[in-house]
C-alpha cells in the first residue's frame, strides 16, 4: 500500500483533487453573496462540483479495491505457504512409509542372522558400458562401508563393494567373473562355485559350476552361499534354470538366475559386519 501513496499517479490525483476542492469552496463562498437571479458562478462551477464528486468516489473506490486486492494477495500467499507445508508433510510421510517398508523387508534376514550389521543404500548411477551391470551407491567409508562388503536386497544376494570412496561406492554384481564364491544347493547340499561369465551375463544369469558328477541338483533348486569367499553363509543367490555337463572336465554345472532384480535395482543393504567376516577373502577361501 505504501508504494501507491508514493507513486507519481497518486501525486497527480492529489493535485487535481486539491484544485477542484479550491474551486468548489470558492464557488460556495461567492454563491452565498450573489442573489439567486445571478447564478453565473453556480453554472460555471457545477461541472467542477460534479467532477469533484465523481473523482472523490473514484479515488475511494480505487483505494478500496487496492486494499481488497492487497488483502487477497496476502491471503493467497498464506494459502500457498500452507499448501507447500502440506506438500512437505506428505513427502515426509511417504518417505517414512517407504523407509519403514524398506526396513521391514530385512527383519526376517536380521532375525535369521542377528550378527549382521546393515547400512541401507540407494543406487545413484549405473555403468551402462559394463555387461555385468555394476552400479554406484550413495554410501562410502564415512558410513562404515568397506571393500568386499556384501550387497543384498530382501530377495537375495546382489554382489559386493568393489571400490569404496568417502561417500559413494561401486558395486560388482554376481553376474561378474570378478566375483567367485562357494555355494550350495539348498535341497541336496551339493557344493560348488558361483562366478559370472560374459556368455551368461546377457541373459541375467550366473554360473554354478565344479559340481560333482554324482550331484543331484535339478532345475528349480535354490542356490545359497556356503560361507566360502567374501559372503556369509546362508544368503539366497538364485534359482537353477538349467543343468549341463562341463566340456573340459567331468563336472556338472548349472545356470542360475539371481533372485535379486539386478537390472532394475534401486535400494540395497550393505552388510558391513557379520560373524567370521575377518576370516574371509575375495578369492573364495579363508585367510
């Protein structure tokens, strides 16, 4: 409102108004001294009186509208602020709900492995040139993450930390030949080794090999970690999709489809500590 009273338009209105008031006052003074038969002054000043009345009403209306407009603007600003606050509350609620769901999915894993310590993380980048689907997460050494830490989802094993920075880390997946670890068939307890190959990575599978000719694994069996390598025992790896005989030796191998949706992964858990961690290494054996 103060901007209007200091504006050029307001100063013009005031000047014109004062001029008309002066003429109107003068006409009333002169009119009182002239007989009704000599109403020349009244005739001359009549248009000014009418103009003054109209101008006065217009100014009053304008100021009223300006005040109402300012009031409406303030009300709209307050409503917008309230709306923004409600939006933020809704976003916070959705975030909390999502986080609760995120943690709830790991309760069973935590119950089965009370020695596990978790750090939740999110994928922030994907290496599109890597056929093994490596990616980067938003947690690093400042969050307690270290090289070779296992990465899981509530569905199963994803891979491990291959490179660690202060606030981010790179994850190598079970599709990669860089990862080698001991595994078991859940039904038969047949043991072997899991590692990725370039041939199987394109179909989002990994290889379970070095199995004995006498093994009884079958399509549909589950594969779990045996505890040999960087991973603790008992983590779900995937489902056997095919079984074959290795051309180069007398062993059996199987193609395994990971339970974790590695290609579309968004949220993961880093296992930063577990019983026996210090005694395992990345080559698939104990130190």
